[in-house]
């Protein structure tokens, strides 16, 4: 199956780049297109100064665009989007296909002093449940918010669901590139699945500090190897994944089989 990653800075209300890259992706046979965090919206620090009414207007606008593109090009889009309910913002990821729209509210948000999404968004703190999953043809997909990559409890359900490919939108910055690469490779290997990571690019200034998003969108395969990667510029990455490769890796390493033998 052919997948795509759209690596861009924030596009806001503009639709020109989205339509341009989606047309290219369609010509190259992309079935599922993934976007990074804070691509359809401004970065979190900028959102703190944005009226909720504008966030709602942008959400409605971007959803309309994605639904139009999905129907026109018979493509499925997975994109982080700030949704608004009851006058409060939620950090969400939308899955828009030609026939339906599904929402995943990120379950674990960053809550560090310098980057406190948990204090801004209204996402509930509750018992963790399985991520959003869906199927296209014979490939099972799962969706995680970037920060959720770190939490074993969420990966347990991915294991149980026998997910073939995790779609991981991120907004990684500072000097974290190597750490993210190693963690992604480890998760792909121990769960014998593909991990497709979309990171954003661009700079954001906040109180004199520069947040630089470095790109490095990538595909890790079920053996924990990076197959494709992007640099730090605006790009579209097109990759191929195969359910048969997932099954071959699982049969070879037998991680799940080893656990199943030891269940009570």
C-alpha cells in the first residue's frame, strides 16, 4: 500500500499547499496521507493567544477541506486538529475518509512548565483506552499522538489489536532528533509493525525563545530499521508498506508467540 507524509509548517486558513500536494500524492497512488502536529493549526504557544471562536472557525474550515479532498481523490487523511466543544478546545486527531470522519482525542498531553498542553486543552484525564484504529484494504492502522509514543499502556492495545502500521503525527523540536529516532525504531521492532512519523517544520518565536521544528519525518519497518526519511524542508514523502512484511517479521521474531505461551 502506498502512504504519504506531508511535512510542512503551519498552513492556517490557506488551502493552496494542501491542494497542491494532495494532487501530487494522488498521482503517485497514495491511499493514506498523514500530516504533522500543528500543521493545520498554529503551534500551541500561538493558540494560547487565539480566541476560541477563531479556533472553531478554523476547525470547521479545515474539516470541510479534508472532506472535499477525501471525496475528490478517494484518499484517507489523518491530521491533528484543534476541535472545540462547549467553548473549550480539545487536542484531537481526525481521520477523514471518502465516506466517514472519526475523531481521536489525544489521551496523554505534555504538561511540562515550558510546554503545558494539558493546562490549555480540555482533554479529560481518565483511564487509558485503545487508540483509534481503522483498516484500508488488508492493512490495519492505529493512530497515536506524538507524545503518546512514550507510554507502554497504549502500546499494549496496539499489540492486542495486531496493528500493522502506527500513524504518528508529531511536533518535535529542540535537540531531540536522535532520541525520537531511537524510540520509534524500538517501538516498531518490539511490536513488529511499521511506524510512520510525520513531523512539522518551521520556526516559532515565543517570549524571545525560538522553537525550531526540524522535520525528519520517517518510516520505520517491523524489524526496527528506518526505510525512508525526509530532511528539514517542505516535502512530500511517499512510501510503500506491505502487510506480508509485518507477518514475516512476526513469524521470524516470535515476540507475541513467546508471551502467548505464558498467559495463564
